[in-house]
């Protein structure tokens, strides 16, 4: 069972998408209301959704015709890093210009007990399916990071899975790891969607296929495939570090790191299109837009 949000008569409607692709409108305002209702009734979200569906008829629409928006207005999106070997290799390459001769911060964090976790986005910044992702004007090396996202409760319970794009600037991060917030957060640098797969309906979250395709003028210029079985850590382990001595809000999303990195010579371009597919969740598609250079009045601060 997947949860979606879609536009209907200029309003956002919460919906359920069943295994046989039927769409039902749900009475709850949003996914967070559904989470709170389940907690209050001490039941699972799936059982509330099933009760609603059993009492109604599917909409006379095809899922492909719906205008989907981000399935949850997550108060915050956090992200884990260097959780896959592939990410460690890429980080080492960009921070040493490919001339690796000693252990890096990335090697250390890959093996350390404490994972890397950083704030990626907030509700007001977060974008969804088909929204544009932007390219920074002060970076020449930018890539999408296709990641499985965990939807969690304020107590850290994993209630669902979604797809996230952790857009990243490799040259800014590679120059100095202290630039991480600028390499990760800018306008339209994080999208999630198109659905939330309810945790109760995922057989094995450590066996989900992740595919990333990048199109230039409708031709595939990059395709990468991975599986969550390659993850170095456990999802509960990542969540336990996120919630440790922290205040986490209902419906927070935690991205679990990337295991697909385009070749080192690749950078995204204006008008590219990124597709990230995860089995049982769907395809998150976003066009790419180059940000205009920084206003001239501030250019004296930039080379
Ligand atoms: O250390 C930088 C971030 C790594 C990251 O975002 C990832 O591995 O997905
Ligand atoms: Mg990432």
C-alpha cells in the first residue's frame, strides 16, 4: 500500500494507491494526520487506510494522470552519508583529485560507529515529483544522489519508505568538507516522492532495487543500478543516531545515503531530467534548471 498526495480542483488530496493501481481519496488532511491517528488509536497506519478503503469506491482516474505532489510535507529532511562503499570511493576521489595516499575523513566515517548525518532540507524548502531541481551557479560539478528515504515518527519508528534526491555539489564538498552545508543545501536541492510505501507492506527493505537515469534531450546519458542490500549500516542504527539527544518531529524523513554515483567526468546540465526508481515505491522524476549567476552587486566576493 502506497500513500500519495495529488491536486484535485486546486486542492491537495491525500490518497491511497493499492497494489492493483486503484486510487482512493482518504479523509485525513495529510500523512502526518494519519500517523497521529494511528498513534492515538494504538494501531498501524495500514489498518486505518484499509478501513477507509473498505468504506469507499476507487476514484475513476489513472495514477499516471494525477498531478502528484510531495507525499509528505516533512518538517525536516535529514540525510546520512558514506553509508555505501560507492559513496566512500566518490568522496575520496573528489576530495583528493584522485590522488589518494592516506586515510580520509570519509574512510574513517565509513568504519566508525557514529554515522555521518546532516540536515538536508526543511518543509518550506522541500520539493516533490516533477518539480525542478536547481543547479548552483557557483559549482561546476553537480550530481543527483538517489536515496531511499525513511519516514519516521517523533519517537523514531519507521512508518514508511520514500525516494529522495540529495542533490550535491562535488567540487564544493571536495574543496573542503566544512563546506558540506553549501554542497548540500540550496534552493530546490531536495525532492522526495512520488509515494510513501507503508512499512507494514514492505517485505524486505534491505532488498530494494534503486535505479537512476539521467536524460539529456530525451536520451539516456547515465544509468546506474544498486540495491539496498549493499548498505553498510542498518536503518534502525541510522535512526537511533538521528534521534539521540535530538528533537525529531512527526513525519521527519531520513535519507539513507547514495550507492549510485555517475562517472567522475559527469556533471548535470540545464534541462537534464533525473529519474530515480525504487522497487515498490515508484519513479521520482525531476527536470534540472541552471540557477542564474549570483547578482552582480555581490560578485566582488566571488572569483
Ligand atoms: O559526506 C558527504 C555526503 C555523502 C552523502 O550524501 C551520501 O553518501 O549520500
Ligand atoms: Mg547523499
